[in-house]
C-alpha cells in the first residue's frame, strides 16, 4: 500500500495532525506558568493528552497496516481522556467544584475504564469500529465507526458541551469584553462539524478532528489572549470587588463591586490605577497588602487591597482584590488606641513611681522576688535578673531585719492589708547599707471578682521602696542640735542667768539695769530651748488618733494657768465632757495658747475659754482683751511660716500649729479692737469606745 506521503492529500493530513500534536505539546511549558494550581493541572492535562492523541493519528496514517488498528485504539483512549481533562479544566477555570467532588470523579473514572475496555476489546467484538481499504481521497485503511463508537462520541460531545457551557456562562457573568475569547472558544466546536461532514462524504477521513480545535484554543489563550482570559475569570468571581491590571499597572477590567467602592473607576480602562484611585499607592509594583480608607456617609470604611500576580504563558496580570474589613479595622484601630493610652498610663505610672520611689519590686508567697524594677540596680548594684527568684534575705544581712521583713510581707498576704516599714536597712552589692521606707500592697488573683476577694486570694505583694538616707542624715543632725540645745546650751544659760541675777542684786542704777537685760535675754533663750525640746519630743510620736476628753483637759490647764499666773482673770464655759479624736500631745498645743495670753497680753490679762461641739467637730475658743496678736505671729500660728521664728514666743506658736495640724485639726485667729480670739477645731469622737478600737 502506498504511503499517504506519496499523495498531496495524504501529506496534508499527516502535516496537519503532526503539527497539531507538536503545537499542543510545545505549549505545555507555557501552560505550567498558570498560577492557579487546579487550572494549571487541567490545562496541562488537556494539552498533553490532545497532543499525544494527535500524534497517534499521525502515526496511524504512517505505520504499516498491521499496526494501524492498535495505533488508532490507543489514540481513541487518549482522546477520551482529553475529554475528561477538558471538563476538569472548565470546572476549575470557572470556579466550580465539580472536579473536586468525589462522586463525579468516581463516576468519570468508571465510565473511562468501561469505554477503554470496550475499545481495547474491539478486535474481538468489532463493535467499536472496523477497517476497510479505500482509495478515496487517497489509498489508505479507512475506519468505519460502529454504534458503540457513536455512543461514546456522543457522550464525549455532551461532556465537551458541558465544559463549553460553563465557560461561556462565565464569560457572560463576568461583564467583561470577551468577544475575542468567545470566538476562540467557539473554535472548539468547529471540529464537530468536520466530524459530521466526514461521515457523509468519502473525501474526508473519519478520524475525529477535535485535536485541531483544542490546539487553536490553547495557542490562542496562551500566546494571544492570555490577559483577557485571566481577566474574564477574575471578573466572574461572584460579587468580589476586583480590579485587573496589566503588568505595567494599567487598568484592564474591574468588577461592578469594585466600581461601587470606587465610582471613579467608571470609564478608566487603560489608565494607571494610581492616577484613578489615589488612595492606592504603587500597588502595581508590590505584593504587599494595603488598607484603604474611604469616606462614607457616617463613618469611614476600610478595605484591604490584596494584589496578586496571575501568569499565563508570557502574560502577567495583577489582580487587586478588595475586601471590606471595616469592622475588624475599627477594632484594630481601637485596640491600638487603647494600647497607646495604656502605654501613656504606664509611662505616667513609671514617672510617678520614679519620682516617688527609688525602686519597685514584687514578692511571691514564698518570700522570693518575682519582679524587680530596672532602677533597683542604681541603688543596690544588683540587676533585676540577679534578684528575681532569690529570697528577699539576699539584700538584708541583719537576721532581725530579715525576720521583720518576712513578717511584714506575710502580714500583707495573710491580712490582705498594706504594710509600711520605716528605715529598713538594705545591703548593696558593694557592702554598703542603704536605708529605705517600704510600702507593701497585696496583689490579688485577677480572676477573682474584686467584691469577693479575701486574703486567701493574695498571690503576691507589691512593694515600693524610697531611699531615706538623706532624711536619716537630716534627722541625726537635728538630734545632735537638739541635744546641744537641751544640754549644753541650757546648762550654760542656767549658769549665765544665775550670775546675772546675782549681779542685778549687787549692782546699782545703770549697771543693775544691764544685768536685768542679761537675765531677760537668758530667759528668752531658755524658753527657745524648751520650745525646741517640745518639738523634738512630739516629732517622733505615733500618728494614730484616739478619743480624748478635751473639756477635762482644758479644765486642768486653766487651773494650772491660774496657779502659775494669779494676775490672769479667767472665765470658762465648758460642757460636762467633749470627746475629740486627737493625741495627748494636743495638751501641749493648748497650753502654749493659754500661756501666750498670760505672758504677752498685758499686766492684768482677761481671758475667756469655751468648748463646744457639732456632729463633726469639737471647737475650743480662747479669747483675750489684749492689743491683738501681731500679723507675723498670726501667720506662724495659722500657716506655720518659719521666718518670724526669732524668739521664744514665735517658736511656741509654731509648735502649736504643728501639733494641731498633725492630729487632723485646724487653727484660726481673729484680731479685733476688743482683742484676739483663737479657735481650734478637732475631729469629734462620739464615744469612749473608739479608744479601744484605735488601740486594736
């Protein structure tokens, strides 16, 4: 039998099918650049199977007659496989899940195996096709298809039609200009017409011409209309807001949802996205997501612009997906705002702590450091890392102090109350002793409701330490000065006054006056020393208040004043009793006021003392008929100003102000033409039982 290559018609058939097969196989590397994995699998499978099918058709025309039936059967099997590859591709490309579902996949596999078995057994039953030698249009072994073939082919056409329907439907729904794609896809159906004509005329071979349509479609998609092919698929993704860009950033297409967000997209095809939507910056040159803010009727709305590149052969399209993230973005921004506020509060707290305390630390229920502030190193020489996990005794060398520190912290834990310790000695890394005041506050389990907390819920103790070295040094200096005033100066003044008194008695005239002046000056200095002694004795007393009967106290003080100063005329208006929350040292302040009237009002002073009370205050009034308390001494008495403290009277008034204000009292002075009235107000106590409670 002559070879088809010996005739022009045969050569055309061989060339067409050979070139079709080669074109399909050569296009596979380009198809492998498709980003979407499922679309890529479907397209590569379609090109591979169609290419091999076409090459087997070429082989059928060229191989000896003996091998032609087998070659044709293998080609049929490959062709039937290409139908399923086409359906897989169409489902993936259009965003459907048909290719993923287990039941359709199993059904497809069963049908393929059954039809393949029928084709392979055709030499036995001869129902699929038969062969006969013919000379039209050239001498060759012609195929005469049977009923089973046409049933199988019909099924193939139906499946191919389903794929075409899915793709055309997507083209319509995309709203994109798919004219070229419609024409290209329609070419897939052209070989069906050739197949039908081949059945009715002997001038066309009955070889199934479907590979020709597939080759044209694949080459057109991969080499000519790739951008449109990608854009149409993107545009058809339901209500997704998407913008399709060229590789240079020009707008190629956009969905209706994207236009709703950015009305300025209308008619912008071909323009650069950054020029149309100014909120989007350089998105064509980066794969980074951007958050875009758009003004709305009420509040701004936020969209996440997510660019991704899609490649099909040498064509690259950038798809910008727009996702409404308004709610999550508002929450994110609110969280950032709250974090910023928290940072500001933490910084404020840090500044307050830094200004108020040397360092801060936490101690767990086992008496070990669980947190130490960075500032600790500047005072102790220990870094926070060195102290965390160590017992507090590591910075306290004195055994008695260690026991007291543990006791204070355990009191804070067991009682759930704050604890204060004064002048706790801390040993630094260098071996020096640092004295600090420590205030410890219990920290409760945060999972326990504040209204239901008990001491059992305390998990740690927060402690703040304040360096009191300067205060301690100042106190020691004051103690030394006070000792000098109390002992050395007082003793010397006593001697001076003794000699001055002798001189005043022995001398006459002007010399006696001078001796009297020396005696007066000495007495004033003794008064100053006594006032300083009283201030020192009251300075270190406990601040805890207790109920005291100020009526009884005034009654005793007036009696003592009259005994010491018989020239004083005193009138009292006192209730049976008046209890105030104060301290016993209030008696010193009241005595200073009474004695001030006796010594500085005149030769025969008149004084009235009254005690009254309200629901909140006990009020003590001391009035005299003198010339009035000078302004400078009024300020000492009522405000505690130190400038006038140049004699014994001023220091005594300062002591009075200091005592009264330190027991939560208040003092005022009123000067009129009739004299001076000093009023002392103290917190009232309703019962004597308060005394027991305060001691507990």
